[in-house]
C-alpha cells in the first residue's frame, strides 16, 4: 500500500499555512484565544482567520500594551466587540509591529479579532485541483466549456481547521472570439482592408501604374463603404471590454464570474481569446464543483452586427 | 445488488491526452472493504485524490481507504485518467467500472464513460497539376479542404521541392521588415506618393492609433532577428541582410529605423486586421500563417512539388499529416533561376464539426 498522489500536502505544508498564525496566537495567550473561522482566498492567496479573545477588565488594567511583530506581513483587519460593533482605532501599526493598548478598549469583555495573511501559492495548488475543458463543445448558438475543481485531501483541510472555507477557487477558461469577429464583419470591410493594403504595398514598389490603380481602387472601395478601418478597431475594442463580454457568459452554480481579460498576441490591437475566470467556493461540505461556462456566441455575433450597422447609419 | 446511494461523475468530453477528472461519492452508511476501479487498456490512470490507501496500476486501482470520514462531509474520491493515444475514430466512448466490495464480494457497480473526440482534415479533390508560368500573378495553387469531427485545429501548410521546404508563412514581423527595408532604399519614390495622399483629407480618417508598447516590442523583435542573423533569405536575400546589418550598426540609423517603424504602424495594422479575416477561414480552423506562399529560386526545371498539411488540436496533439504530390508544368520561357512566387490559396472550406457532443450518443455507450 502506498500514498498514491505525489501532490498530497505534507505536514510541513500545514505548518507553513499556520506559521504566522501560531506565532501571533502566542501573543494573545493572556486573552485565551480561540480559532473561530478561517478562510483562504485561492485567487488572491490571502487567508483570513478570526480569533475570539476574552479581555477582562482586570486584564485591561494589568496589560498596558500588546505588541505583535507583523510576521509575514499579516494585518489586523477588524475587531468586533460582544455587541457586534466594530471597535475603531484601537490597533496601530508602528515600526513593523501591531500595537494594542487594552486600556482604551470599550466596556465589552469578549472580542473577535480578524487577521489577514498570505498562504504560499504552492500550498494552495496542493490543496485544490482545478481544470477547465481544453476545447469547447459547440452548438450553432453556444460554446460550452466544462469546469472541474476538487479538494485533493479533506484530511489536510480538517487538520488546518474544520470550518475552513477556500473561496474563489478560480479557473481561467480561454474563450475564442476571433472567429466571432472574422465571420461577422461584412465582406466590404475585407475589401476596404485589402484595398488599403494594396495601395500601401504599391507605394513601396516601382510600378507607377500600379500605384495609380491601387489608389483609385482604394477611393472606389472606401467611397462605397461607410465603415473605416478605425471603426473595425473600435468595434473590437468596445466589444471585448470585460463588462460587455460578461453579458454573453453564463456560469452554472456553484461557479461565479471572476475577472475577464483579453488575451492578445498583438498588444493593444485585438484579442485572440478572452480569458474568463470562473470561481467557486469549496469547503468540507462541498469538496468538489462541476459545471459549465457557456458563451452565447450567436447573441454576441448579433451584438457585433448591430454595432457595425449603427456605424453605417 | 442492494440499493445504495453511490454516484459518479466524469467530464463529458476530452481530446486525446487531455486529463479527464472524475469523482465518485457515497453516503456515510455505505460500508466497503475496497473499491475496484478498472479503466480500458486504451486509457491510463494518472492520479487519485482524497485517497489514503490504494494500489495503483496503469489500468486499475484498488482503493482500500479514503481520507477520514468527517460528519456532514461527503465521502468521495477523485481520479484523473487520460487516453494517451490518438485514435482513428472521431468519437469514442469507453467504459470505466467502479466496483464496491465487501468481504471480497461486489455489492455495487458504477459505470462511467470516458468520451474522447478528435478532429480530421481532408483534402477534397487534391490538385494533381499546377502550371508555373512567366507571369507571377497567374501562379496560384488552389486547395479545397474539409474539416470534420471535434476540436479546433491549427493548420500549417508547407510545400517541398526535392525535400527542401520552399514555402514561407507570411509573418507580420518579416513582412514589416521587408517593407521597412524597401521603404528606405526607395525613399524618393515613396515621398512622391506621400505628397499625393497628404493632400487628401480621407487619409486622416484612416489613420489609426496603435499601442506604443506593441510597436516597441515589434521593433525589439525585429532588431533581435537582425542581430542574431535569423532572417530567412526568402524574406530578404543575403546581400540585403548584410546591407541592413551595416545600416543598423550606425546608432543614428538605428533611431531612424525606430522612426520608420512608428510611421508605418497604419500599414502594419492593416496586415494584422487582414490576418484576422484570413486566419480563421472557418469556424474550427485557424491557420498558423494567414497566407502561405511558395517562394524559392529554382534554376533547373521543376517537375514535382509536395504539399504537406500539418495540423494539431488545442492539446497540441499532432495528427498524421496529409501529403499531396503535385506535378509541376514548368512553362517558363524566361531564364530559370528567377524567383518563383506562388500563393497557396484555400478556395473552399467544408466545415462539418460535431455539435453538442455532451449529449451525443456514441456506439457502445449505455449510459442514461
């Protein structure tokens, strides 16, 4: 019998996740710290842990100051008292240390302090396995990509903390868009481009009559078309903005839409594909997530057509 | 077999060599000694997830313990499989069995299907003969192609004469270089043309803006190619490359070179936009080079050339290439040894992709 996966997280991985948390916890020992909740954001590699503290009035009088070095640049993000009110301006950051003066705390004895830190990327990769389909399935209306994410080892998660949530496990799906443009742009546009190219090519040749022919051809073609080359660029630019493109995407639960980016070989011109992030939250109760990302390509192509006919008016 | 709460999932389609994740889940009241997973010989087990103890072979896994059972947490294991060979069939479904055993006896058997799809390119009526004439513009090699199956492909077309590759992909970078070089040596001629155009207001409308970072990148790429001497002689001949290198060795001309690049962006953009049209001739095919041209100097009469169509899918799987032998009728009367320039032109595309493979029933598949 053997441990079958090479990628399973090891006990030392757990220590790495907890490294800064354990160090911080020691400084809170007089206040009987208890872990309440831990969240790891897969997308940003940030972790957030909630610690319940009991700070009695006598302790407030006795301990003048708590100073915690900012291990791995952790941040005290929030402190809440027993009435669930946020306790403002009690923590300050000075010379690489987080400093609290218990004497200035309000009347409450029970507090929840939230700390934010980082989880090394390689550990996150070992915690969760993600994969989108390499190739789309298609219908005349839609392109579909399957999505699959799974916690590699629930034991590991349990050892970290039972209530651990891994938020925004993100998969980047590459949605091809070039063909949407190339098949939607009317033939006249190609003619405008070809005529422009013929003319510029002729400009570098020695054949004077070809220069004349190319120029009159360009005037003829551009005269017949209301669309200019700049319009084509404009259409591509506007229709590949993330917020516009998002309208043509559907995601099955538990996935939700994350960041949308252009993927372009020729920077600043037009994207070959759109990189679409699909995010899911995983936890011990939902250790895997499957579903589809659907691109409504027919509707998107209709949008391109409408955009272009708007230019022609 | 008694009724138990066990279910499984496998991704509904994959290309050859693509990892196919699957998982099996069951309720905590399912007690077993082992789970026996068998995949067909054409598949391979790559990994298992959330498993504590297992014996893994290439085509089977015996799982004896999964990770600890926590209250309220589904019991599950994951498995990653793939089909490492490229099949002849365009679609294929192979059964994967997951048997739960207690006291060495199976009490539940789950069946999942690994479904693999692939693309195929075909030549419709391959050209048998092509004529090589003195009139360069008449020389054209037409092709009719058909795409069937599943998976977007990238197609590269190559032509060989006597085993030597004689075709060049029309790289934008090379195209730009050629134009830049010519634009400098023919400066006077171009100035004349510019005058005609500058008087025309229409030109302003066609001026375009291009990301400066892109132009810098392009300029850098060009310079690197010149410095390393990796410019194919089909783009510029050896003499022109030597001249260009010498010209660029002067710092002042290097600046001038950059200036020209910036000035020529509109034209470059036109090439790129035309690429957009030409590179995606049909819904499932992208051409590696928007245009492929046979460009070579041949002194002796040519009698035969070979076209090779190479294509690969999104996984990078390369499919068997298609070779088309073509007889060349060399009717050139002018001195042999002149440059042959013959664009390979795809006249017609027949596109018959599989639609909705998720729901497609495949022979031998009994899954509901």
